[in-house]
C-alpha cells in the first residue's frame, strides 16, 4: 500500500504543512497556507499575486503561482513563466541558505527569460536578469545572503 498523500486523480501530493519558504514541517504543525494549484489567472493577475507573495517573503509560493501560468500556457511565453518560476525558486534557495541551488536556479531562470526583453506583460526582464545575476554572484561568495525582493514589472 502506498502511504503517500494523493489527490482525487491519484497524483502524489504532500499534505504536510510547510513554512513560508516551502520547507516541510511535521504533520500537525501550524504551517503557512499553500497556494491552490491549477488556478487560471490572467498574466496581470499572475504577476500581481506573485509580487504580493514575494513582498510577503514567500517566494516558494510565488513559484507555485508562476508554475500555474507555465503549465497553462502553450507557445513561446511558456518559457517566460517557467523562467520566472525558476527565479522564485532561486530566491527560495538563497533564503534557505542553499547557495548552490540558488546559483543554479537563478542562472537558469535568467537565461530562460532572456528572449523576452521586449517586456511582455510589463515584465522587467532586463532588471530581473540583473537582479538574478547579482544575487547568484553573492550566493557564490557566501552561504547566507539577505536578498532584495525583485520587482517583476516596472
């Protein structure tokens, strides 16, 4: 018998509570509410909700919002949302003190959003790339960083 938590479709879901950075907590602990999955949002709604979560110190949850957009999008903009999700995970790793993970995801995310420098949906791609590269460089130098929250649009 599989003891993993599963949703109605049988997909594995971890029902353990999580902290603000997405780290699992013991069952029964008070955690931060999880983002609902599979929510359809407009690009503007996605960016606004993700920015609110970033501003609240919850980049793991912002990544889940971007992941919804990524999974719901066909065509070339799919990589924009994927790259933004990777940047949010990179920030999550930086805040958790995982410099190696932060560098890998920040660099990958910055590369994946590069083709979108014309600012689709107002996304400040150049500014986000600059932020990601600076944070990656800082994470290479020391294990614990105190990153600045990025502005998604300018």
